[in-house]
């Protein structure tokens, strides 16, 4: 799956000690990555709460480039109507540093 994001919405950095949310938006579509810092699970949602996959933070593999996030979910815990465990999110240039900080907070680094 390839998702072309036009905008990234982050949860407030002041709250990253409890909740991290990164939402990629393209018109009326979204891809959201969410994690509570005190739990070891990441939930990924696509366009609707019924389309999701969750994984242990240790099984969330990613590569971040200047304009793309490549994700592989090694071992999904739960998967429902989600189009695969490998996906790429293309995003606008200039988001790399903020996205790097957010992903590190998401996975607990």
C-alpha cells in the first residue's frame, strides 16, 4: 500500500509522555499511528476505526527518508480490514525532523 499524505497532524508534544499520535491526511483519507507510552502496542488505523492493525513496538520496523516513511509490521497482534503489513507513506518535504521525533516517541526511544 502507498499512502500520499498532504498534511501530518501530531498530538501535542507536551503529551508525548503519555500519548503519541501521528496522522497522515490526504483530503478525506487518513492513516494514523497511535501509542500509549505505558503500553507496548502501536495501533495503525486507515480511514475508519474498522480498518486497523496493531503490533508490538518491537515488531514495528521502519525506514524514514526525507519524503517517505516505509513500514513493515513483523508480527501483527490484531489485523482487521487493513491492506497489508507493508506500506509506504509519502509526505511533504520539511517534515523529516518532526516526524523523526514523533516516531521515536511512538516506539519509546
